[in-house]
């Protein structure tokens, strides 16, 4: 089952940035686009900031029963792997 989460933040230059994290087939795929960009940028390895933002979103959604514990656990595992590299 596909799981998609979307949020906005500001990059280092203060420009608004939209981030999408999609889980399909057990694999997370991250993409982002800054205001004014025509194409999405896909990330093989998402930044720690994006992983932490996704975890925060999933925690809130899980509390409202709108996200699965498996999704939350998989993101926590990605954060742990990111810290070990």
C-alpha cells in the first residue's frame, strides 16, 4: 500500500520548499521542489532534516491513527542508518 506525506519548509536561502515522501513496496522515496523550480529533485539519500521532519509528521499522524506503526518504525530505522554512516 502506498503512503505519501507532504510538507513545506524553508531552505537555507529562505525560499519555500515542498517535500514529498512516498513509501511504496517498502521503500521510501523523497522528492523536493523549491518555489520557481520546474522539475522535482529526487533524493537517493534524504537529508537528516527531511527524515526528522517526516518522523515528526508520522508521530502526529500515528497518534490520530492516520499512519501505521510500520511506517514510523521504518523511518526511525532510516534515521539510525543515517547516523551510522
